[in-house]
C-alpha cells in the first residue's frame, strides 16, 4: 500500500500561490517590502537634515546672513551727494526684494538692518581704565538702522541731533553699558575724536540678543575689544552709535575713505532640509552676481552692492 501523499503546509501555499490566502499573503509581503524601502531613505534624509541644522546652529550668527557692503566713496558718487539714514533703508528694501526673487529663505523683515562704520580713531577724554599703559584708546563711530529693536535704553536717550558750528561738530552718541564702564562714560560725558569733532553721550544701552549678527558684525559694538599689537602698541577699541538724522553730517567731518556701508539680511533656516541643501548652496553662490544691483539718489542712479554669505562654505562642505 502506497504511503499517503503529504500536502504542502500553509506557509508553503502562501509563498507558492496555492490556496485562498495566497493573494492576501503576497500583498502583505509586498507591502512590508515597500514600507522598508520607503522608510530607509526617509530615515536617512531625517538624519542628514538634523546634521545640516546642527551645522547651522554651530556657526556664528553672522554666517547665517546675507551681507552687503560698499565703500562710502562709491555710494556717494552714485548718490550724487551726502545721504541719510533713510536712504540706506531704501537701499535695504531694494536688496531685500532682489533676494526674495532669488527665493532665499529670508527671516522676517524686522530682522534686516542697515548701517555704516567709521574706522577707529584715537579719542581723548576717556577714563584711565580705557588706556593700555600710555596708549590712548580708540573709538569707532557706528550707525545702525534698528538700534532701538536690538538694545534697551538703560539711561538717557537715543541720539538724534548733531550741533555744528563753524569750527566743529558735536555728535550725540549712545554707548553700551560695557563701553561706558571701560571708558568711564555716562550721559553728558564728552570725547574728542579728530579735529573739531566731539562725541557727547546721550544714552547708555544694554544689548538684547548680544550673539545676534547685529552685535557681532563689529567686534567692538557690544563691548570694547582689545587690539593686541605685535609691532605696534596694543590698545582698547570702543564704539559709539549715532542716530539716523546725524548720518549726513558724518560725511562732512570724516574721510569718505574711512566709511563703510553695510546691510544685513538674516536667513530663516529652520525649515531647510537636506534635500534642499544643494539648491540653497547654488542660490547663495549666485547672490553676488544677481542681487546687488540697486538704484540710488534722486535720479535713480544704478550702483552695485557686494553681497556675500558666510553660509556658502558650510553648504558646500555639507
């Protein structure tokens, strides 16, 4: 008598397609394979996105901005004469529009700011604590369009006016609390900088968000910086802030070659993913050639602002 034939098990029937459950089993198997295939790239993308955002968080705030610069002489030539703080803000709006057309992820407009920097020069009238041995301190003059949004006034008032007479000019200025401590300043204190120029302190400020690009774009903006000289004497450098109405007068009392104009546009990188990194890198590399053209002055003369971003090397490395 022949041995009874063995029937394949259920598992075998599923895999070979025999039995009523075959189609369901194969469907489940395919679904599992698809989920694994989809989940692995998503997990990889998530890991790379977290790594990218960690890179953003570890670079200085200024590196996550697009910055624009031009020297005063070039700007005045295009503008046709002295300009004011409002004119820098008008250029800021044009540059922001250019960058938006590049589809860059700009932060909210209130984060943008414009300004100028006058190279440091020796001052007299500072406290002994501002001297390094016999070497007098230096002070740079800054203008920032949104100073009131980035600082809290601790005493006095923000600067608004300059008093000009035939022999000189007296600029109202504000200083941070750290600068006031080093230089021995308070509202009403006076410093002399250059021939015929006086800086009268009108207010003391406390920076809000001192690690922001607004404060870190200039080493001495928030607090005095120590300049260590190898072949020249070392000294302290501080900074004072003038108001928008004083910008035009600055150009009469300081050498145009010593004035640099500046615009800053912080980027909002909170939603950038790893899959967008290559596109953003290309956009940042192209801003200098496509977004710096603006029109200035009463006649709308064209001029070029040099744009750059410290984030481009980070993106390239990623």
